[in-house]
């Protein structure tokens, strides 16, 4: 498994996907943001009543998925056919989890779109709570699952 | 410390920074990407000879810092006066660390610019190595230090 | 007819269009800008001789159609195959009308692309004439017609 | 009051604001979207319980204000220091009103930023409700007030 | 004169301009596009009567100047205070010349903004005439003059 | 061969490509940047050891190809399936040549994507070396070859 983003001379390129079939491709990614208990309480109550941090982070995540090929230099542009973003609150670890599913019908996978959405969604939570808590940490952004295309189904080991 | 991004009625807004002084503001952020030993070896050798993954990720990080207010909904647009991005290779944990410093002379801080640069830099490493290793994990994106502005100097606890 | 942009739990998502057929889709939208008689005269003469306000607004409208999915959070990105923008001058009401037709061959409609083009075209007229007339009003931006896709042909009631 | 966006030869340019003073500049703009009673009811209940159309439109409006100089060809880029967007529901006319206030400390006004935010906020409502109601009409986008800069305070006639 | 865009270790960065004075900075750049005589005739007549190629290229040039820091990786973002773009037709050489002047009041020069505007303006002419003439050549894009900032006034040798 | 970007009334539009077949389309474009011998030496040594000007310009070129329809007003948006950018150093003329190949499977050609990539790649070299040499000249940006689509294969005359 070499680095496909480089040619034989070591020069970066956007790899040729023109001969790949247009198939349905799905990717699911996840990440967390851990914070102080008081910050967690603000988000938890906010999403119920006022100051909807997670609603705004969800929109930021979805919008970021559409900017992926602008941000990641060798990513192919593609037309997403579905993006969904869901949050889970873990009160014990005062941690918010964001999971994003992205889909397309195209010639290349959407892992980067799902991962970019997760990253920007979590950054948005950081932004909105940073006046209260600068020490928040974004943890363990990873691909959970990938389907479609020649490489077939892939599922992350743990979690 | 309430959530400043919401007004008294709980509605999101871009907070008023018009009365703040234009001062030099600096932020330093960090994150890691952990990978399989073989992937780490590819990056390590690549940055020396051919297939310069880290050189490309550095450019992606710097460019992303300039897109921060496009990505994070309530971020103020601002004119960065300096961005630097450096990588450290930890062979023991086969982990790459990216640290970004961002600066401006303006009315609001640049934490989000530094954090966004770190996130996109690490996503770019993921993208370039994903054909070899889908299980890479982006870890512990956090603010390390912040200076300038009324809130003064802030330094992360650990690390 | 519920709000399809929300799932059963009320969370926003980019709806799944992956199973829809790729068909030719057309949308036609319209809007107006009403102004002082003297401003109208400036535009009218300008488009003939010098200071081509409408020529510039047409370009802005076409370019904006390509940015729609960047601006409207839950819009799908798509590849427009045609955009045309035409102006009509109504000297009696000193009002300029902009009508835009957008087309694609894809899985989802182009109403938002046509409406966004109309909006930005009219904003551009406002911008270029605002030194002369701050009281201009952008009126009645609406969809006129829509064709293609499962929902079939739709034609606005009046006008 | 000629068209300042053209030079003596009738050629468009971005006008020189380099000699203008950096002052606080504010603009307030407004627009409406009128819809079928059933659509209005969906939005009204939604903003209370689930399917927060207005929360998402508010974010779209704020983000669009930051893209103004990308969309309107001869607009100067500028660093907004505040953007706030508020909705009013008029049950009698089943109409939603969006009012946006934009501010900067700079050399040129922010009318276009406020007007662009209003336009995109209303387009977002259209997008989210269009499956239920294609006949919605965006009405009367206009500047309400402008302060700061050499031209001084301006207040719209009516409303 | 070393390459300032790299640090002592050879790593790219966005150079620190935070300590530079905010002064008026001007840059003037130029480029040409040479074409078949018949294509030149189309542009020449078009700009007089219908099919205003140069009017559209002028708008594209001005808009591109605002995207410079998005396109050129290590460019600082800055707020342009003036951009003007003028065309000259050379019937003898059937060549169109585009000259752009860009200005800001800031901490860094605007050479790249002027050069980017020239490049995109000429690319737009190519795009609009390519159905008639694929052999057009964009020639001699260069900086003509630069003023403001510590490095002082610079004037190109020839032409 | 008229100007297809204008309708019968001389008004610009994005031409209708909806009826064209989706075929593989390729374009190859080229340009040069000429500089002082000392600047050429900096780039030459830099690409070997430290300060990788060409590596960064390659990334800028690839990324710019993805922004083409944002920059060139009447260009159709399309999903590139491959982009490759290669440099050649001509020590005799102290000139760097950039050649870009772009491909898509779509309804319209990718000439503008290849030409835009070349332009921005060369602008990036200018940016990174301008502190050493303001007199660099970007020369002879042109299409070399085009294949796919109804107009068939096209090859530039000379070179």
C-alpha cells in the first residue's frame, strides 16, 4: 500500500478516478469534544432551552462537508447526495460525540467529507463555548465505516 | 462564564467586538495523528526523499487558517499577519504532531484560526495516507497558548 | 407535506437524493427592484451607453447560482448545465425585473440556484446605484416554474 | 448623484476608499417571506419544538454576511465586527420578517452585508419549506437605517 | 535576497507582517492575450455593440483580486481599498492588454492582488473566445510598479 | 465561429450543455515564468534541499483547478477526475515551465481548469520569489492539447 497521491517521481497529483465506476459510496466518521463539567452543563441545558450550540454545530458540519475539496488539497470534488450529523452527550465523561454519515453516487469515496464535517462541527462547539472554557479537547476523530467502490466494505476495529 | 455567542433570548449572533482595542493577538494550537507503524515509516521516509506528505499538509493548514470564518459560523473575519506550522515525528508512538501559531493585529483572538489550521493539516495527512491505512486517528486537538486582548495570557494546563 | 429537511427527531440533515433518477431539471425564478425615477433613468441610459449596471448584475447573478450550495446550508451541490439571466425595464413603475433560468441533469432540482441568482443579481443593482438612491426595494422574489424530477411540472399561480 | 461604480469612461471599478476615515459603521436591513397558512404553522411550531427552520436561517444569514464581497462584484472586502439577525412572525399575514444589523470599524459602509444576510436568510427559509410550499414569496428587502461615515445617518421613509 | 517564505529550516510559513506599519500600498500589473485576427475583430466589435467580452473580463479581474489569498497559499489576506482594470486594444498585433491597479491601506503589498486580477481577467477572455480560437496565448504578465511600504517605490525596467 | 457565450441579443449566459454526452475529456496547458539567474538558482537548489517553491506551486495549481468555475464567470462547474502538474527547469533561459493535465468525465471540456491551474501555479512561484526578484515575467500561457467531446482532438501548432 504505497502513497497513491504521489507519482513515480514523488510528485503530488490528484489521482485519476476517471475509469472508476459510479457507485453509491457511504462513509461514517466520528469525533468527540471533552470539556469541563460546567461547560457540558451549559451545552446540555442550552440544547433544550436556549443557546442551541449543537444545532449550530450540526449546520457547520454539514456545510463543511461541501467544502472538503476546497480544504484538502488532493481531494476530488464530488456531489454529495446525503449528509446527516448526530450528537450524543456523555454526561459521565462530560464529552460530546459527533457522528456524521456522508453519501454520494460517484467515482470516489466520501471518507474525507465525513471526517471534515466531524472536525468542523467540533471546532464550532469549541468556538461557541471558548469564552467559558479554553481547555476543551477534540478527541479521536476517526473513520468508523466505509462502503461502496472497489475496495469494498471497511469497518473500524474498535468502538 | 455564559455562552457569549447567544443573546439574552438565546439567539445566536456574531458578538460585537467593535469597541475592543486593536492589539497583537497570538494563539498556538496542537493536534496529533496516530497511525500504523508502516504508515508512519512511509511519511518519515517520504518527507526526506519523495512524496512529501508533511509539506503538503503544512500548506493545507496555512490555507485553512485563512478560511476559518467561512467554516465556523460565528467567527469574525480577520486579517492574519502570521501563520507558522511545524511537525514533530514521534517514532515510538508512530504519531505525527502538528503545532500551528497564528497571529493578527485586531479586535479579536485567533484561537479558531490556529485550531482550524491544525484540524485541516491533520485531515490532509489522513487523506494522503488513507489508501495505506484507514484506521488512523486524529487525537487531542487543543489550544496550547493564547496572548493578547483583554483576557490576557492563557496557557494550557498540561503538555 | 412535512419539512423534509428534518429527520423524525427534528434534526436538520441534507436529505438523501441518492436513489433519485438523473433527469433534466429546470427552474425559472423572478424578482424586481423598484427605485426612484431618477435612478431608473440612470440605469436605462447606462445600459445603452456607459456604466452598464445590468451587464454587471447579470454576471453576478450567474456566478451566484454556482455558489448556492455554499450559501444555503442544506442545499445539495450540483453541476449546473445552463444559466440565463434576462432583465426587463418597466418605465411606468421605474422597476427592473430579473428573470433567471437554471438547468441541470441531476438528482435534485435547481429552484434554489435560480432564486439565489435572482437575489444576488438584484443586490448587485442595489450596490451599484446605492450612492444615488438608498431607498430602493427588492420585491417579490419567487419561483415561476419548475420542471423535471418526480414532482413534475409546477407553474406559479399568478403573473 | 451619479453612479460612483463607473469611471468617467463608463468602466466599472472598485471605488477608492483609501482616503476615508476608519469609523464605526452600522447598517440595518429587513425583508419578509410570505407563505401559505399551513407552511407558516409548520415554521411556528417548528421553532418551538422540533425542526428549527429559523435557527438555521439565522446561521445562514450571518454566514452570508461574511461572503458579501465574494458575491457582489464591486463590494469592498471588510471585517465585520458584529452581525445580529432577528425574526418576527406575523400570523395575520402568515409572513416571517428577518431584520439584520451589521457593523464594522472601517472605511466603507455595511449596507450590502446587511442586505445580503437578509436575502440569504430568507432564501434558506424558502429552501427548507419548499417541499411543502413552492409559492412562497420573498418581499420587500430594503435598507432600514445606516449610520457612520461621511454621508451620515440615513433612515428609511416608511415602516 | 533569500526566499522569505521559508524559515531557517526550509519550512514554508506565512511571514510575520505584524510589526509593519499600516501604509497606503499600490501595485500596478499588466498582461496581454494574443489571438487570431478574426477573434480580435469579434472582441473589438463586441465591446462596441453586443457581446461585451471585455466588460465581463473586467468584472472577473476585480472579483479575482478579492480571492488572491484563497488562491496563493502564503499570501496574507487583506482588505483592498481600490481596484481598477483597463483594457487596450492593439489592432496591429491583434492583442488585448489588461492593466490592473490595486490599492490597500495595510501591512503588506498588493502585487499579488494586481497580478491575480490580470491573470483571471485574461483567462476570462480566453474562455469567452475559445469556441472561436483555441490558440490564443496569454503573454507577459508582470508587475509594472509598486509603491508604499518599507521597500519603497519600484518600477519595471522596460515597457 | 461566433462567441457562444452570448445569446442572439448579445447577453452573456452560461451556455446549455445539458444535451451533450458525458465523455472523458482531457486538456493539457502550459506556461512559463522567466526570472533573474540568481532567482532561478534559488528555486533550483530549493527544490532539492530546502524551501520547496515548486512543491508548493504544484499544490496551488491543483487547488486552483478546483476553483475555476468560481473565478471564470461563465465556466460550468464540473467534477475533475484527475489533475497532474509537472515542472521543467530551463537553466539556459532561467525559466520554469509548468504543464498541467486535467481530466473529467462530463458534458464540457476542461481547458479552463488546466489553464487556471497553470496561471495560479506560476503566480505562486512569483509570490514566493518576489522578495528576491520583482521583475519576473509569466510567459505564454496556452492550451497544448484537448481531447474528448464533439469538437474532437485539438493540438497546438507549435511547441
